[in-house]
C-alpha cells in the first residue's frame, strides 16, 4: 500500500515543473522561513525537527523530501502539507531547500 | 573648606544630571523582534516603546525571564544565545552562546539561577544569574548514550527545575538546593514525544503535553512518589487528528477556578478539564487549532490564538458560559499575547504586519498600535514574581 503510493508520487515528481509566479515564490519563501521555521528553526538549522540546510539534506533524494513534505511523517510532528501546498509548490520548496542561504 | 565646597559642587551636579528621573520597572516589558535579533523596551502605563536593543542573534522562538528585581531580562535565543538585558539602561549587559540550539529557559525560586533547555546538544544547562557562569551541565542522556532534546522547562518551588525529554519520553526533576550538587529524579514513563510542559500557577503540578499519544502526563510535585500519572487519556479519540502546523504552547495555559483550559492537539477545540480529578469535562469548539490559551488575570475571559493557516484570528471565550463571545481579525500571523498585570489591556503581536496592537479587553477596541519588526513574544516584567514564568 505504502509503496504503491510512493510510486504514484514519484510519477508526480518527474514531469517538468510549471513555473510559479514570483508572488507565489515569495509566499513560499516566507512560509519556509516562518512556518516551517517554527519547527525547523527560522534559519532552518534545526529545532524540534531536523536541520533542513543543503548540507544536511545532500544525501536525501528529492523524492524523499517530496513525500515527506506532501504526506508528513506519521507518528512524528512533521505534518502533511498537501492541503495547503500544491505539488508545484512543494517542488519549488525543495529547490529552495537545495539553494544555500544568502 | 575648599574640599567641602568641592563636594557640594559635585552633589549639586549629581542632582542636576546624573539622577534625572528615577524609574521603576514594574510597568515595563520587552518585545522580541524575531527576524532581526532585536528587542524593544516598552512600558504599559502610557503604552510606548522606549528603546531598541540590538545584537541578540537568532530570536525565532525566543523567550524571556526576569530577575526578581525586575531590572534584567534574560533572553533565550534559538541559536543557543543567553543574553542579559538591562531594561533601565537599555543595553546588553552580558551575552553567552551556551549551546548550538536552544528552546527556552527558567529562573529559580530564589532568583539566583537561570536554566536553559537545549535541543542541541540535548540537555539543560544552569547558570548563575549574576555572572552567567555555568553552574551545572545536565546532558539529557537516555538509552544507548543518546542525547534527547529537552522541552517544557519550568522552575518549581524548593529551588527545583522540571523538564521533559522529547526523544526519550522522560521527565526529570532537578533539585538545586545545593548548587554544586544537583539532585536529579528521573521519571522514565512520561509517554511518547512530550512536546512542551507547564506548571500550575501554584507550583504543584507539572503537566507535559504528548505528541505521540493521546492524553497528557501529570506529575504531582508534592508527591513525587506517585510518579507520572496519565490524565485525560483519549481526548480527541475517535476522530482523526488534523495535521498540526504549529505545536501548541502550554505556557500561559489557563486555569480558572477548578477548571483548566488547554489547547487540543490537532483539533479545533479548547479542552476543559477539572483540576481536581484531572478528567475532561468538556470542550469548546473554536476557529482553528489553538496555540496559546490564556486567561485574563481576573480569569473571566480566555483569549485564544491559532495555528497556521488560521493565525489571523483571535477568539475570546467567556469562562462562565464557556462560549466564544468575540472573534477578532487583527491581521496576518498573530503570534503572542500578553495581558497587563491586572488585565485591562492585552498586547498582541501581529507578525506579518509588523505591528503590536494594544486592545481594551472590555470593549475589544484597539487603543494603540506600535510599529515592531516581525514581533513575536511579548513579556512584561510582572512575570518575575510568578512561579513557572
């Protein structure tokens, strides 16, 4: 059951990403800093949840991050974001996570 | 004679400039500007901002305790910074980086010790209030030599500190009567993933909220021999919890008469429990997942804010009827509230609009707004005299 879900999700990850508007991108940056930041630290260097800096995520494939953000991690405080974030949003967030902070 | 004249001159000039106005700090406070590492010094008699103090590092999720003379604020930053701020001279007195990642702190009953709760490396460090020198280092070791994040650190009567271990599901009571020999009592069956803790205003009960299971863990500090008791098992049971976008805070948790009001985790409700039997006696449906549930100092009203994405709203509950009597929309991201000591006003941080609003708690009118950069916690000095704050 879990694996089939994963496969469907992986299929979702692969297609070319639609460009988000600049405004949406700004909103996502804000969300990442302040709302993800409430658990992962405002600078994403960790809090109740682990650090989400490029270095700490370098061994984690996009697919894993995608599934984690979309579905959350059951039994931990990491919530599913799918009702608030579209798949494109999530892909943009992963790009942001891979980019070293200025 | 000449000497006397000189002294007179000095006294005269002292009078004229060195002591221009005496000021006490009982109506003062600090507001965290979380994004730029700054605090604002404010006062709530005239509702003004008096100064800005910079250089406090990463203040996301920062909190403050006060020295018992209410002159100094101790600011706990996310980056492990512990900063002593002089609110009269409006400057930093001392600042130490005491860990890699911290979450909050507490001041001891006698005011001589400050304890800080750390995520990384997991544990609690205790400092002398006056010098910020390290007095005790208590790594939160569990299992196979692992370190747990610590949460819910509070002070308790008898010169104690109490906190919980998030990863280990434990609660530790640290007795600091002999500063050089902390005595630690460990309770290892708190439950799965305690995420925060609180102490009742009388200092008797410590309660940890559990993320990993239903219910809460209660420790009667008068009777440690009873151990951890599980209370309100299954509140919210039978319904799928909603995703939790922000962990509720238990500090400021409301107690009115025999009733206790607390945020439900993953539900749009405030849970009501009886404070003698610790059984759930009701629940109040609210607009979103509650973060802070705070009673006005006279216990007649409860003010509730909510998790993302419903954090633009505040609801006020009448304690007597347990009904929502007012829904306010202050703006985007209302993060924190603080009542004036006797409750005629409430200050609230509207983070995304860079504003702190001051409201009259009877008319619900905004009587003033202050410009504050990305405000989060608001802390008035009267906290200095309260157990657990």
